[in-house]
C-alpha cells in the first residue's frame, strides 16, 4: 500500500479524531485535554514520545531503517477565543472557544501521517520528528519547543521541516497553494507614548497637548512607509489603538498609540524599527514633547527555502496531479510561528483549501470567523502528503 491508500483506509478514524478535538478547543500553551486525546491516539504506535516541560507540547520520534536525514513534520494544537456559530453535531463544548483556524485538522492529519509512517517504517530511510505544538495563535509555542530540544529529538539535528495549514475560503476544496521565499510576514508591535503637559482645553497654549502630536505621528508613520521603503519589499504599519484623556475639555498629559507592523525581509524589519522610532521621537520633539517608543518583536517572516519548496510542490503534483496546485504571486501579511523552525531548518509550508464542499468558496467565511467551517474530507490527502514528504526526503542525501 502507498501513502494515499493507507490514508484513505483510515479516513473515518481521522475524521472522528478531528471532530473529537474540535469539541474541546483550548487556548495558548496549556492544552491538557487536547494533549491527552493526542497521546491516546499516538501511544498505540509505540513511538518515542515526550511532552513539554513548560507547555502542553508533544514530540514524537519515528525511527527509520537507514541513516537518511532526519525530517520534522509539524501540526499546531491551539484554538481561538471565538464563540462558534456553526451548526454542527460536533460543535465546540467549551463556550467562547473555537477551532476557527483549522488546527484540529492539522492535528488529525499529523496523527494520520504518524500512522502511515509507522505502517511503512521499513521503507523509511531516516528518522522523523513529529511536532505537536501549542500556542501558535500566541504567545508562541515553537520557540519554547526548540529551546527544549525539539530539533535534536532524533539524536541529530533535523535537516528539513514541513507543515500544512488549512483555510476555509478563497479556493475550491482540495487545492494546495504556496510560494517560494517569503510566505507570511514578520509580525511585530509598535507602542508609542507621547509625553506632554496637561491643562484646560480652553487654553491649549498653556499646556503641551499630546493628542494632535499622536495624530501627527500616525500620519508620519504612513508617510514613512511610502517614502522610505521599497514597494517591492512591502511594509505595513497599522495603528489600531489610540488612547488618551478623560474628558472633552481636559488636555491630557499623555497619549498612547499601538500599531501592528508587518514586514517580509530581515532588512525591512530592522529598518522599520529604527525609522519608526525616529519618526515618533522627531515629531514629538518638534512640538516640545518627548515620545517613549517600545518596539516588541513577534514572529519572524515565514520563508520557504526554494529547493525544499520545489520538492514539496513536486510531491503534491506527483501524488494528486498538477491541477491540485497553484502558486501564490504574493506573500500573505499574516503571521505564523512555524517561522521559528524555518529560521533554523530549511523547509516548506503549504496551504490547502478545506472549503466546505457545495459552498461558494469565494464568499465562504474565512479562518478566525465564528462561521468558519472546514471540510474534514481533506484529511486523508493531508496525512498522505505529510507522510510522503517524510518518506521521500529521508531518502535524499544529507544536505
């Protein structure tokens, strides 16, 4: 039996597991119920299982029969603080929480890949590390897993890493998509406090009003983006929060703003921090005030290494046909903490449409919506692809 045949044979079991996981969504790094369900599914395979020390992660090692390069496969585990509005028999049983980003499918697919690789381990030329990661939606589970030894779990460092992510709108069901190079953006935070001097709204000349200065900084940041950065290396700065004052006739002493910053290259990421600080401090100084700037790094850009990306695409098309793959022209400004793994190890991250069959994919609710609905019939293909990537990659000479 090949990977696709194994996957189809266990389709009902994978769907059942996904729906059990869907009913018990949990947030962040502490996912005890989710972890227990996964351990229940994995334990019969007699893998080398370890759980995280500071988070509800699971690392599993499948031993191959040769000395081929070790490979990592990843599935994220956490849900979102979203109240589900989809009428399903397996709807979330945890009020206010929902697997609105499809991580329940990711976990089930990775369990399926584990079962396939276990059944085909005589053909597995190297070891495979399975990464079940909490906290992808924040505060970020990849970094602590790496710190706890994830990449060396097989006894030597993994040489390639792969992940899949489902989405619930935009393309017909079953279509795989991706691109070489930057796939998702680095996601950072910019916080600015303008320090002025409070006073009465009737006499602004006797105070130092931080509110219009904060507004000028908002505009200055947009001018910075359009005039200091290459349009072919995009930067997005969106101020989503401005807070100040207690009453309409009182000039406050401070004004605060917070922004999300998205970049796609390391150079732009470094430059935008410096430039943002210069803009905020300079505008404040021009009005006789000061600006306290705090730049908070988040997830780095998710970058597909070109050779690993080409290998992953070739695997998709050889398994399912060329019509099942489409390359993105541009990266997506969303963030993803698989980026920390791909900073350390070359690899590829692909997306697959799990739009509910029979719905209009153009108008279907997107990921993170309370109406997001994922068709779990894609699970066998996802499991087969992950397993096939591992089988083929462990047969390649070490890079």
